[in-house]
C-alpha cells in the first residue's frame, strides 16, 4: 500500500493531509481546529456534503465521484488556505495533488 502525506505549517501548527492509494479506497485529511471551517468549505466546493465528517476522513469513492479537474482541486485548496500565515510550500501541495493523489 502506498501512503502519501502532505505536511505544511500554520504558524507553529503542523497540518497533515494523508491519502492512501486507491487500492485502500480511503483518504484521510487531518486539520487542527483552526482549519475546520475552511476544510468544510473546501469539501463543499468540491461537491461533497459530508461536513464535519471530512475532518476525520472521506472514502476514496466519495472523492472520486465528485472530483473536479486536478487544476481546479489545487486551486480550491490554495484559495481556502493561502491567506493563513506560515504556509510556505504551496507548490509542493499542488504537485502532490496533481501528480499523486489523483493520478
């Protein structure tokens, strides 16, 4: 099984987005409390209606059935979080989203 992990920083708080590959059919997104509302908004922008459940995980099938084009997904993620201080590695986040999470 392949695991992908994006780790970036909100101030001194690490934020993890973990995704196991499609064979495991499970995606895990973990955010600190400060990200909860933005994460829910990003989920809704992707067409998901799982609200706070997305704070602990959505099934791979849920994401696959609602996926926007990869560039749009990357833009949604950036637009929700880019104004928060301390996140410095957006290009890495975009590349992982484009090339690994949704192959």
